[in-house]
C-alpha cells in the first residue's frame, strides 16, 4: 500500500489522571483507533456515534489540535509532532476543519470578510488585493452563496446555514486535500442540511477533496459516505462499507443505533430481527473489558475481561465483538483498507 495521505495509527488519547487539580482517574476519550485516507483517491469516511463516544476528540487528533497520548497521526508519512515549520504550515493549509457551531468561529465585531481574508493573507501572502477578492468570491459561489449578498455583513446578519457555508468556503479557498467536518449540520435547520451536505459532496467530487464526516446522525452518514466507522466510548466498534453496516449491522451497539432511526413506515426495518433490550440497570463496563459490555444484551463473562479487537466478519467489514470470536483479527493494514473502502 502506498503512503497514506492522512493516517491515524493506533491512537489513544486520555485526559486527567494526574491528581492535584485534575481528576485522579484518567478518562480515555479515544482508544487504539485507526483511520486512513489514501493519497491516490479522494474518499468520504463517516465517523458516527452518540455524544461522548470520542468523535470530536478523534477530529482534533486528526487536525493536530491535540497530540495523541500514544500512537501517531501522520500526514504524507510524517508524524505531526515531528514536522518542521514549513511542513506544519503545509499541513495546516491542506487539512481544513468545518466545526459544529459556525457562530463561534466568527468574531462578532468583524464583518465576515475578516474570517475569509485572514487565512488567505497567511497562506497566500503574495496575492494582490484583487486576486484575494477573486479567490474569496469563487469560494462563496462554490457553496451556493452570492458574494454581493454575503460580503460586508456581520455574522449576526446571516443565517446559521449561511455562516456554515462560509466556513466551507473558507476551507475551499486554501485548496485543501482533506476537510474534517465535525457535526457540520447539527445546528442548522433541517431545510438547510441538504444544502450544506450537497455542497460538501460537490467539492469532494469536483475538487477531489477527501472528507472525514463526523456525526451522531446515521441517516446523513449513509447519504454522504462510502465507509462508516462506528465509535462507542472511544473505541471503533465497527468499520466497513456504509451500505452493509447500515443494512446488516454486526456489533450490538451499531444494531442499537440503527434501530433508533425514525422510519416513516413502522412495519419496515433496516435490518433483521430487533435485538433483545439491554438491561435497564446495566452498570458501567470495566476499563479492561468491552466498552459496550454494560449495555449489551449478549454480554458474556469474557466480554468483561478484555476489549475485543476488530474481527473480520465479512470481506468488507469488521466488528469488535466476541460474538464473532472465530473470525480473524484485522491487521492494521486491513483496517486501513476498510477505512477507505478497499475491501
């Protein structure tokens, strides 16, 4: 396999555990996670899970905002922590973020032009004022906004959907190779979600940009991605082709997530029979066991003793569950292939 564009290899991130002013007990937000974006083809990978599953921490690790406690995040084969100044600047330009709350990104005392001019001035200092203006207007049109109706306004004068699309335009202006979109449609009206998702899909197809789409909403993950990673309490519990994962979920947690999707026809189901209801008084799982053991209707004694690895349940899918203990554990290379759609 060629050198990946962006690779998270066996990364773990813990918080606390130092005592004094922090917690005496360390909290693991992400544990032993793998995610790979290939250099030779643009892909869309969705990372899904409920609140607190580690999705945003994973996004910040991929963006280099947080360093991993163990493991490594590499861009073009270089560890982010070992990059020199120029390599770091290239990474910052080529890996862009679109965050959940578009209003927090703006300074309310500045017009939205400021949020667009600053990154261009930093990464393209040799452009003339006219060239910068042209690049800004091109970026706005690329996400369906009219420059004459957008520029010159303060953030509060624009809708949430407009502010979010400006953030997508801001990323596009820098000619990125990767966009990490962390819950980009969770704070906008349902009527605007399709517009923003369509903008992201279009830039992926037309500009060849890879997307890491982070969401708690499986329906939008199903719409925009080819590959799906499902996280629970920091661990990747299932990975593979989004069609297979959604229609035939293997991990009990994924089954629970899929069953929670509202359906217009109550007689229609995404998958097979509904799994048994978890115990209402399930206790928190032990840190050494499966992260889902406390809620799993199929939990066995072995599940509370160690966290199972990702096991290859199908050619295009893996699940971290001892229900499939006869299957072979996936290697890092196999997980990398699954995480960008190469079964």
